[in-house]
C-alpha cells in the first residue's frame, strides 16, 4: 500500500495523525457464555476538527470526519486498532487506495493469472451459495423490538465497556530528570506542559494517551491497579539506563452500554441463532432428496496452506 501511496503522491498531516492515534483506544470485544463485552472505540471529535485534512493525493483529500465515518461503518467486532501513528496511516490507505490497487492489478495482468482465475471461480460458487442461503434462510428472518429488548436484558451484564485510563508517560535518560518530572507533576503542573518542557530539554520523549484494561502491555497492572489519579511513579533504569515516569490523569470505570449502541450486535446475534435453526430445518427438508456421506475422520488430513505464501 505504501508504494501505491507514493505513486499517487500521498502526503499526510503527521501532527494530526498523531493526535488522532492518541484519541483512539484499542478496539476490543470479549465474548463469553455470559454475553459480549464491547469497547466500540469511537471517540468524540469536535465538529470544527472533522473538516481537518489528514491526507492529500493527486486525486483528492481525506478529512478526519471521513475517516471516522468509514471506521464507524465497520462492525465493532472487526475494527482494526488505530491507536498508533502507523495504524492510522494504514487505515487511511484502506479507505482511499482500493481503486488504485485494482488498477495496478490489471496493469500486472493479475486477472489472467491461473491462481486468480481459480480464486474467482471459487468465489463465484461461494456467492451463489450465499445467495441461496440469503434467499432461502436469512430473508425469512426478522428481529422484533421485543426480541431485541429481551436479549439485551438477558445479557445486559455482558454489554460493558472496559475500564480506561488517561495517562502521561515520559521517557528520560537520567534519574535526576525523572525526579524533576515527578516534582512538577506532583506540584500540579499540566501534564502536557511538562511534556513540552521535557522535549525542550531534550528528554527522550513523552506521550499522553488513553488505554483500556483489555489492551496488552507490561504497564497494565501499574496503570489500572497501582496508580491513583494525579499520582506519579517512575520505573527504571532499563537496559539502556533510561527511566520512565508515569502519571495517571484520569481513571474511567467500566460503563453500561445502552441498547442503542449495541443494537446491531444484538440483531446479528439473534439473526445468527435463528438462521442456524432455519438452516437445520432446510437441510432436514431437502436432505432426503440427496445421498450425503460424511467422513470427519479425514478432516485432519487436509493440509491448510495459504496459496499466497507458497513459493
């Protein structure tokens, strides 16, 4: 994607990309027998910010509002993380560069490659089966308001966000600098002001970010169990003799998601449950017309290989 981005002359507002990454937490969904716990990961941006341009290329621009809209259109279950600089860039590419990928593939005659031809034939057959399933099964399924409300009430304890924290992290090269950073924070200085002061002094770096409890990280226990709001602590030295200062700005507990925010997830779950029942009934009605033979013992002999990774 980056080569295509270079070909179309794509440039980025790096400062804005970093700001966007800081606002997005890791999207996460935890499924269990008790229900589904979802962090929808859609921060609020002021209307004045949504018109800001994240990227420009020879044929157009992409605004912050357009990126957020495209992200919102994705199912919460499949949203990729965009909480780092590179992941925001990757999302920008995903939203803007698909037409150019198709054009490049045609120029390379990939549409005539035997592997592509075989893949397309398989995909056509898959589409036919999907259409049959939709016409015969899913088209008969409808989720009522009462069903949705009943499912929500039954699984309400599962529709929760993960606890979040907003924190500042400062990387410094000496213990004396770590002490200075902590002294300013403990005196009530604004964390961003301290970060700017540190950069001015040539400290290794600073960041202010949001993290939810489900995200992996070696500092999760420190941020969610040990630090209190407005409290600072340092770690180090590391293998390079550097220190890291943490400051907890805000702790946000888990909250109950209203039914309006999870209606799509509920509907999808209910449709899947009913579709499975309808499919079994469909197979029972028509299965007697065909001789079906199964050999589950042969399943483990199937060699599953991604053809794109085979030399």
